[in-house]
């Protein structure tokens, strides 16, 4: 455990500017503080990774270290995904860093209530109120899915309604970016919350945008009817079994005034097969026909957190941009010093990835770095840490057998990140060219290109002083040995070196 973590308290200054005010939430993985930003004067939320949970205390030392590493990586991924999402219904992230070795992120502070509490206090809702909340949730998901991000844990507790009636999608702790493989989720695991999980989640299968659609439809059903689509009972059995095999009653069978089009929309979203569900864009288009219009009267009875307000009084709000342009990383309007990438956190990730490569098993850390490749370049240019991120992900691609992608990554390092003609840069450039050639050898047996790369590297080494000449010659010999094996004997394995 991190020493001193229990000492984080009100009045403490984070990153020299965010003064902690009070603890406003604590969950199994994180705790959230309200804080005052001394530079901008705004109230913000500071989310810390928790290192003091009871389940951690029950683990032995080795298991604790592994679980803490796992949690660090998840937290870093959440910060990366939040920085990538910019939408009025998703809290904006202002900064990301570490404090006393503990990762934190700073985000927009939503003053309001979560949807679970809202439902307990105000059910039954009128269809207009239910649709207004659902349309804002769907708008957030349209943006997230267009950025290839799936949330994987939508439930009423992960939705906040502000005092102004704006609905926010929160807690991207188990979200993932489609196309980025990660072993943070183990095969066969069932992430998500029972009662809101899609059938494919319950079965431990791969998830996609359609998985969020199913969870959204569970929440929308509850907004319309005041009840979730399934509850455990003697006749139908456990909730999970019903999600796998049973279709619920139509919402209009449980609540009055629900149009047929909304009945149909909810039931389509609860289809057992993902391919039969509508997209979030299609859902939002349908909901748009039922949201209030500017100037419509406020709902009766009056609601303190009224989700119809953004539709009835649009002049008070900035309408969601259907094609939002992401600001460059580290740029958040008037707060030009804020940024989501913290060098210490990325270096921690690189160290973990290096250990994985040395053990010959690319895992969580390498996968997480793969999701940061373009972002570190945008924010930090061609700094050494950027090269380290690219090099480690190339090594991961190599060890996982994606030789073509590894070759392209090594060529990109040589072309885009290694600048100048001093001996260190010339040696590094030659080494990365040789690695690209070795990857192409494994991909398609292109011995001719490899021989050319070896020859060119030989000329480079001859013109370099020590120790740079030896650095290139070592890589050159490994490439030459591999060519000899392919030309004169059976294929054998190869492993990527590290500079």
C-alpha cells in the first residue's frame, strides 16, 4: 500500500492549484473530492485511485502488487478515454497526473443527483421527462461510439442530472476503445452491473457498441416504467437468466401514455442478438420526435432537476455539436496549462510494458500504451518518452506476431522520431531500420530487403565512433543470423531487442 494515502484531506493542494474541499463520493476503485481551482476559480471534481480498499487488504503482498498494477492501468486508460471525449453530456476532463504516487484526474464537477436517486424520488415520470433524459444519454453515446469508445457499465448510478437538467454520462472506469486489445479484461469475465448487462456480457463474450445499446434500453425502460425490465422472481428465475432468454413486457403495459414507437424502440434495443439492435444514432433520431419543443410548459409536478429544461429553454444551453472537434491534448480553452498526459504516469506504464516484453508476454501495459501512441506524439512531439512508447508498442506487436504492423511502427520511429545526424541519432535510425527489416523477414521472408538493410547498416556502423558502432553491429549480426537461418535452415523464433 502507498504510505500516507490516508492523509489525503481537505485543504491539500493538488498540482499546486486544486485545493481539496470535501469528499463527495467513494466507490470500490476510486474516491472523488470536490476541489477549488485556484487559477480559474471554478469548482472541480478530483478523482483519486483508491489504494485502501478492504479487498486489497485481504490479498497477500504479491497479489496486492498485481492488483494495484491492474488498477493503475485501468485508471490511466480511463483518463486517456475521457480526454478523447468532448461532449456536453460527458464531464470534461481538465487534467491528469499523480499525487504522492497516486493517479488522479480533474474533471468538471456536476452539481446534482444521480439517476437512481432521481428515480426513487420522482417515479412515475411523464413520458416527456423520461424521453428528455434518455435523449441526452443517447447523445453522449452517439459521440462516444463515433470515437470507438464503449462504456460497458451504463446504469442509473452512472448518470448524473445537474441542477440545470443536463444529464451526464459518468464513470468510464471499465470503458474500452474498440480496436485496442487489452488484457485488463480477462477472457470469460463479465464486467458490468447485473440487471443492466447485455446477454453477450453475461456470457463473457466480446462487447461492442450494441452492448451499450442494450444497457441503455434497460435504463430507458426504467425511466418509462419506474421498474427495470427484469427482476428476480419464482416464475422466471434470476435476472441474468431472464436477460439471456426472456423478453420483457412492453413499457406501455406498465405505464400509461407511452407511444407505440417508444415501445418498439425499447424492445428492439433489448434484442438478445446484438445485430438486431438499433444504433445509438438511430435511437437518438427516434427520441428527437418526442422531446419537448422550445417554449413548452415545464412538467407537472415540478422537478428540481428537470431534464426537459435543455429542450424547453435551448437559449440557456449550447446545443451538442453533431461532429465535435476534439481540442488538442493539453488544451482546454481558457485553461491552457491543463493536460491529461502526465509524464510520470506514462513512464510508469512504460516500465510495466518493458517488464512484460522482457518476460515475452505482452499484456495490459503494452495494450494501454498502444492506445496512447498518437496522443503522446500530438502532445509531446518527438521527445525521448514518445520514442519509448512507440518502441515498446512495436516490440509488443513483434512478440504477438503482427510483424507487418511492427515493421511499420519501427519505420515510423526512424522517419518521424529520430531526427538529426549526430552519432546517437544515426545509430538509433540504423537500429530501427534493421528491426523493421527483421519484422518483414518474419512476415514474408523478404530476404532481399533485409540484406539491403544489413548492407546499409554496415556502412553506417563503419562511420560511427564507439559505442554507437557496436550498438549497430550487434543489431546487424542478429539480422544477418536470421537471414542465414531462413536461407539455409528451418525457421526459428526471433525476439525483439530494446535499445
